[in-house]
C-alpha cells in the first residue's frame, strides 16, 4: 500500500472503529444515567418541519440504510441469494439501486444544506451541521463515481476488505497501481471521519429518545390491556 495513503486507508479505519464503538457505548450509558446532552433539535423557538420534510428525512434514512446494506457485499455474497438471482443479475440490481439511492441522497442532502443557509433555520445551525452534510455529500459523490466509472471489480473491493478484517491493510495490486485509488482512498477517509464524528453527534440522544418513547408506548399499551 502507498505509504502516503496508508494512514487514511489503513490506520484511520481501525481508529475510527474504536472511536465509533467506544464513543457510542459511552454516550448511550451517559444518556441512560440521566446526563442527557442538549439537543439543538429541541431548542425553543426552532421552526418545526412540515410533513413533507418529515417524509424526506425518513426516506433519506431508508436510503442510507439501503446503501449500508449494499456495502455488505464487500464481505462476500450470500450463497443462496446468488443461486436464486444469479451473480450477473445481482450485480445489475445492485448497480441500479445503488446509483439511484446515491443520487437521491446527494439531492436530498444538497437541499437540506441549502435550507440551512436560509433564515430562520440558519440561526439554529452549527458549523458541525454544515460539515456533516458536506462530508456526507462528498462521501456519496465518491461512491457514485466508483460505482459508475467501475475502475475496480467487486473482487478487488472484497480483497481490500478482507485485508482490513485480517488486520493486514494492503490494497490488491489492481487498486494500488490504478490512479482511481485516490478516489477510493477519499471514500474510505470520509467514511472513517464520519464514524469518528457519529458518537459526538446529536443522533445518539435522538435515537435514545426515540427508543425510550417506543418502550413507554409499549408499556402503556400493555398496562392498558
């Protein structure tokens, strides 16, 4: 692996995973003990989103989950799925869905970024909000380029992922000798940065509050019966 890219595509990946797991566990435990951090989304006077905005956010999260699930192919395909659908058709479906979801995420995040630049949403936005949106847009742009330009095959990505899992981060020769390795390195770098940021974001208390509300609703429904 290129020594200049190794910190971003090798070391940082492991650092990001440690920060993501340990930071998330810490934030959840801290929230459970009552030390809830203030959530800007609950700030008094903040303009409420419309129903369409709520639907957009839900669709954006679903698209993000879909993209993450698509990346599970980096660890290998499920045998019975390949036997039923066929590898060629699975690749076609993955390319169409991945590209479509990627374009939707870029457009949706771009809209949210522009929306935050306008009053009254601007006064409730922080530099971290803008940075998160820009990094995510850049991340998806790089991913879409790799998907559409196809500089590498699925087996190349799987070889790189297998090397990371084996704690021996080495890019296969097909990637190491290609100029497109810079795009892949940028993609991996932004993913790592977002993993580092996640435990310190407002998503942790928001998710905890949603889970807590669901539990309370379930308990109240049980007691009512």
